[in-house]
C-alpha cells in the first residue's frame, strides 16, 4: 500500500459513513532492525500546517488554541481502527463521539442557528 497516495488527504468516514475530516498526517514508528509500522492517522489544523512549515504550524496552533471548540488539538486515530482504505478511509469509530466532530457542533450552535431561516 502506498500510504501517501492512498491515505493522506483522503476523506475519513465513521462506521455510519459520516464525514470525520481528512487524513492530515500519518504517524509511523521506526524500530531498529525492524520494518516501520504505521501507528496513527492524525487530523487537525496544526497537522496540516506542519506540512507547509514548522513556523506556520506554530502560528496555527497558537491561533487555534485561543479559538474554536477543540482549541487547536490534533486527534490521532489508531491504525488498528482503520477498517477499509478505498475512495474514503473508513474508521471503526463514531464521529459524534470524537473531537473531530467538535467543529461541526461548534459551527452548528454558534453560526447556523443564528442564520435566519436555518
């Protein structure tokens, strides 16, 4: 499997096929004398920013820590919870119970509810 091509930036969906965001990073464990092992898929604004530059990631983390529901936290999904990698990456979790859904709830409560006719 080509992790970067097949997993990175792909849509994450929970066991009910609800979107959970995108796979922003891949955490790999390097062990001496053994093959590398995929540990986690990481999602969050700081992870995405880190792919651009460390300085930008620091700025995004600082900004996000003062705003929004997750306060800039990244969320790691254990590789053992990945059910299927295809057009989407299916995760054996419930999106409503993870921090990835916090932005969805925050936008719904703080913005959408205030829109007339929403």
